[in-house]
C-alpha cells in the first residue's frame, strides 16, 4: 500500500489557519478577562486633595458651599490667636455639610465628615453611618448612578454653649454643644436638625456625638 504524500503547500496553509484560529481564541479570552477585571476591580483611586490645613483636607469633589466653609476655617486657624468659638462653629458646619451631602458620595463606604470625628469614635461612627443613612446609597463607581440624593445648601448655627462632657473615663469641662439647622437644595425628606458635641483633642476640636433634635 502506497503512503499518501503530504502536500507541503496544504500543510503550510493548514498550519497558518490553526495559528490564526488559536490567535483569535487567545485574543478573545484576553479581551474578556480585561473586561471582567475592569468590572471586578473598580477604580479605587483616592479623591484628589486640593487644599489642607492642620490635618484637615479639602477634596476636589466637594460642593462650593463646603469649599467656602473650608476657606473660612483656614482663615480662623491662620490667626495668631484662634477664636475657638468660631472654630467650633465651622467644624460643626463642615461636618454636617459633608456628612449629609450624599450626592457626591461614591458608595455607602464613602462617608462624609469622618475627618472631624473624634478618632477613638471614628470606627463606630462609620459603622453606624453605613447601617443607617448611607445604607441605601447606590454604587457610583462608573458615574452612571440615576439615584436622587440630597445636596446640602447650607448649615446654620442655631445655638452654641459650653459645658462638661464625660467620655471614656475622661472629662472635657468646656465641650461645645451646638445645634444646627440643615437646608438642602431639594427637600427629599432627610434630617433637617442636629445636635452636636465637640470635645478638645490636643489642638483640635472634634465631634464626639451627634443626635437628631
């Protein structure tokens, strides 16, 4: 029986076709993996910081109202003698303006105002926020969220006083008790009043407690 001769031209053509098919398959797999990776690993880059003072930072995506408050805070803190009451008022306003302004938050873990919270209470504060007001925030990693969320228009100081506050076996004899009124760009039924307690922590004033009035 004669052996069938292999046509060199057909063999080369077959090899080329196989290489092309393999290349297409590999290319498709790589493209699919890249697409899935993009969805599984969203952009987690930190927000751009455009200003700072005394460990306080200003993010680029904050509202114009918040940026204006931050500039006022800088003016107060840059004085040779700091007006502590004005400092307390601005910390309260900045905290509330950021915490209740949900529209610029990426997801429920992007909690506003944390930099103003007393460091020992920060972790518990973030958990409470995620389980309450921030719990329903839809993810906006890709900038396609349709959900309507509140934008804080202004925060007014209604009352301010100083008295003793006890926490973690410590006592602040002159803690600040501040009541605020919150106004939104659009009324979506969110909290409009809050009572805050600010304590002294070295050279800073920090939020120790917030309650709805």
